[in-house]
C-alpha cells in the first residue's frame, strides 16, 4: 500500500495535534486542524503555531490541496483562513457544521443563517477528496459534535476528538448537538478498521509517565481504550454522561465557537476598525445541553 507521509505538530498550550499529510509521489498535501494562537486575556492572535506548519510545507516544497477541519473545535481557534492566504488550498469541514451553527447562533448573537462562504466545501459521508495520486475518504463520525468527520488516507485515519489515546478514553459529549450514543456508534466504526490502521488523534493530555502520542492503532484502541474496551453502548453512555458533569468548560469555548463555526473568521469589524467577540451573560447552560437528543 502506498502510505502517506504524516507530520504531526503538537500545540502544548491546548494539547492539540495538527497534521500535514502528503503524497510523496506528487508533493500534494493536506493540513488538518491547524491552530491559531489566541490570548484571551489580551484579545491578541498570533501565528506562531501556524508558521511552523508553513515552514514545513515550504521546506519540503509541498503543494497544499486541502485545509481540513475534523469538527468545530471548542478549545482552540482554527487557522485555516490564515494558512489559505499563505499557502493556498481549499477549506473543508463536515456538513454537520450547519447543525452546530443553528444550535449556537441565537445564544452567541450570530447571523440567522451561516454564510455559505465560510468554507469552500462541506463534506459528507462517502466523499473522496483528491490528494495527488492518493485520495482522502470521508467518514462521518458524529457524537462529540454533529460536525465530526474522520479523514482516511490509506492506513492513516485522522479522527479528531472522537478518540483519545487508550489511557485517556474518549471525548466529552456536552457540547451543542453532542450525543454519547452517537459517539459510541462512531467509535465502533473506527474500531472496525484494520488492526494496523493508525488512528491519529486531535488531542493528547499525557500523564507525567509518558510523552505525548499522535496515534494508536485500531487494534490498540480495541484492546485498551479505558472508556470503550469491553463496554456496552448503554454502559458507555452512562459513563460519558457522569464524566461530562465533572468537566470544566474550556477557557476558549465561547470565542472558539464564534470563530470556528465561520471557518476561522472573526466577526466583521465595526466602524472603529476592530473586530469583537461577544460573551453572553448567564447563557452558558443554553450552550451546554448534554445528550438531549436521541441516543
């Protein structure tokens, strides 16, 4: 099998993995889940993490075909807009982003309808994106959010927040439109991939006993994932709901949702030339509605 070249980039501050994935035969690449640094206390953005990706792409003389988001992130801001300006390529996210937008737009004061120009393409289950001589197969893996997609390139699957490392388990399900039952079903789909398939995660929060890891194989996840291995769907839903009740809200969630649901674009500048992020007062419970949909 012709395998892709995968280069991970770990953003320590948010525990986020971004990836550059390229076809060695042609030099075409895709960039997955790039991070835009954002200092919430000062309202300042920085391209430090994004510049590392730019340097890698330029150094290896790669051509960017796609800038892919695995889902609408709630813990960091995405940098696809900035990277498109610098490197080209088309932006894409799962079509479930429209469901996320509808769920948050009223509370966060967004426009009633999501602007169609936010992303170049909204991908669906079964879509295939060209990457040189390779293809990117799109798998719908909702649960953590309705927008979650896995991008499968030969033996490498980029699963976003659907799975973490086996010793950490799985992602939370208390964001808008989330569902622990749907997450369990999506995970089972990933675990059914060939045992040597590499499942590249969107985050890692390693304990002091190990270094950060970008992937585990499907076989490792089947055997060792602490939230899923030998656990029924009903047991998983109970575990996930109980765990989510104990989790803190991500510091950047309100800012990240407003920006990321619009493809990394900040709200339009006001007459004074500055863009503003809104913080709704006493509205958090309206955003965090855990598992109120069908299971």
